[in-house]
C-alpha cells in the first residue's frame, strides 16, 4: 500500500514542472526560434491571414486559400474531402475577431464561425451553427476542420488549385 502511494506521489511531482495542455512554452531566446522568426518561417501571432492551408489524408485533401480583399478583410475558398464524391466547398470573407478569425460563409445566411490559429494550424470549432449544414452534402461537416498552414505567401494562395463543381481544377483565389 505504501509503495503505491509513494509511486503515485512521485508521478504527481514529476508532472508539476510541465506546462498545462495548450500552454506549451516557447523559448523566445532560443537561437533557432529567433532565426525562424526572422526568416518568416514561424510567426508568433498572425496579424495577416494571407496564405495557403493544406492537409492530405487517406480520404483526400483539405485545402484553403486566403487573399487580401480590402483593409483588414480577406477572401477565402476552401474544400474538405471525405472520400470519393463527398466533399464540402465554401467561399466567403474573413476578418480578425479578438484572438481568432471570423469566417462569414458566402451564400449562407447566418453561417459565421470564429476559428482559431494554433501553432500555424487553422482550427474551425467543433460545433458550427445549424445554418452551416448546407455547406456540405449528407452528414459531412466542416466542424472541427484543421488546416495546417502551408505558406504565408499571397502568390501561393492565388496559385492553390482546388477541384471545382464541374470536376476541373481551378484557382479560386487567383482572380
């Protein structure tokens, strides 16, 4: 009994020195961190959403392009694949909203979500307004979609190709 108590106490003490989940410590004085920030590889808090986001997985590819569309406003297009013939496509505008990004989806009244960006990954909330259900066919949904940032460059966002409704590849942020 005493051994189990001692072992449990040892585990608790070992965990005391770790940051809480979601609060990973970044050593801003680390030379590699400094070099990455100077070269634009890592950005502390993104004030600009411009760029390309992309993830490949067993069921296909999720991608989003974001380009400036006026002062403090961006235009976006995204696609999320859930297998052959099942995908969500959406477009709209985004603005900075506190510590996150407000995405207003075009053509869907009341479909507005606040997404966060963590460690160069854009994360849509797990619970979207019911109005957003029309963005995807069947039971597919953009809820909880995570898109890692592939590039900060506007040129990459404009060049990102996505499959259109007609099956042809398009550049939705290119024009």
